C-alpha cells in the first residue's frame, strides 16, 4: 500500500506540497519559455510522458526517491511526514476521481442536482425527452410522454441524459426498463469483481423504435447505467461526450475531525460485465458542446422548446414589394443579426447531430 501511495505522490511531481518557490529546470530560460516551442506538441505531451515515467518506477525507486528528496531538497522543513501524507492523499483523490472525496460533515455530502423533466415532438415526427433528475416524478412524466408519442406515431426517439443523475440504481433500472426487453440484465452492482446485485427488466419496453441517447460529462451515476443499458440492449447510438465515470455506490465514513470520507465501495457494470467506473460510457458519435451553452439551452428551452436551438429562424427574402420600396430585407436581417447578438441562441450541436442521424436513416430505409 505504501508503494501505491508513493506512486501517487510521485505522479504529482510534489505539486500538492505548497512551497514558496520552485527550482527552475536547468534547461529553461526566458528565451525558451517565450518561444513558440512552449506550445509545441512535445511540451503539451510532457505531463503524459512524465506520468508514464512515474508509473514505471519500481517500489525500490519510489522509496529511494523519497529519501533523496528529504536529504537534498532546498527546504527540508516542508518535507515532513504530515505534508507527504497530505500530498499522497491529494494525489490519490486525483487518481480515483469520483471514487473518493472529503466533505465537511454528513449534511454536506453532495446530492445529485434536481433538474426538471422536459419532452416535446421535434420536426413533427421525432420524440424528444429529457428526464432530468431520475426520480419517481420524472418517471411518471416519462410514461405519460411515451404514451403521447405512441398515439402520434413518432418515427424515432431521442433520450437526452445530459443533465441526468441519481445514486438510486433501483430507480435508474426503472427508467431503463422502458426501453429494454423483459428478462434482460440491465446492469449489475459489483464489489471486488464479484456481483452483489443484478438489475433486470421485468416488463416489456414501452418504446422499441429507433432510439438515440445523448450523453456528456454531466451524465453521472444511475444515468450512466441507464445509458449503458439502452445502448447495449436496444442497440442504439450514443451521441455527445463521455459520461462522468461516477457510477458507484458510496459509503460515508467519519474521520476523527468530524469530516466525512466518502469512498466508492462498489461499482456499476454494464450488461457486458465491464465497469462504468472510472471511464464512463463513451459516445459512438463524439460531438462537442460547451457546458455553459448546454445549460443555457436547457434553461431557455423550458419556455421556448428545443426548436430554436437546432433550426435557424426563417429569414426574410428579397421580393417584389421590397424592390418597389427600394429596400432589401435580406441585408437588413443580416445587419440586425450582427448588431443584436444577444438575440442569437446557442446551437445544440449534439441534438442537431441526432436529428440528422434519424433523418438520414429514414431516407435510407425508404429507398
């Protein structure tokens, strides 16, 4: 265990210890740091290369490195056992990601954000649902929306999990059941490689048509389990960015100071047996969208719908009336768009890609 902790500290390059000054690299100079080489691929890859070197150190290397640091560093007083342990712990937190955190007290344990359910029909034939927080109220709204979609004979469904989260995996399974076949294993809870609990579908799916799932790094916990289940069992495409990699079950353990150590004691594995922690669910079609833009879109869509964020508004055209009046509405519209930038909506490139995929598949199937 000590070797692992030392390895973590080594990977940080002692950065976690707050020192008054850093000794410059022998090869660095003002001219070098100001040169274009500072942004070269070699410089950008340096952290990766350094991590690989550290990971290659043996237990003997690590033990020797600490002895050498203690005896040779310019400020030996700051290299004490407490600071070494603190740096090691910080490095361990960085490596374990969502698997380890410290909170001030039990009441401060972070809860998944509460976000509302939203659904609509896009382009008159494509269902869109954004479950938000995976809780019972959202599940009921999802059921009602899917019934509505069924009555209107939609051609495809887009499930947007980009702002979904829950640590209740039983509830997550209920959401997944709406789209996965009866008797199928949705996901499992595992500890030390052994299955602790299996979540399976005990009902027929509500929707079985063409489905796409939108994900990103704010898809976390139970929402990752839902995305994984629908992707593997319903053979759908995932679009967006990799999920958070936080599909774990936690234990909150008290520390002597009263703070809480939150530790992942079990992890969720998909129906294929592969753990979703720490790498999450990878998108089949990667599409980038700034988090700030996505949040703005979701907030505004509650009043405006999602249409304005995937379709350009109809622009005025030059016509006979404009010709007689000596005006050009096309130029005027362009000028208004330049001078009234606050009226421009951010574009949801992820949802747009999903709509394009469904449209392309429909065209192909009709040939």
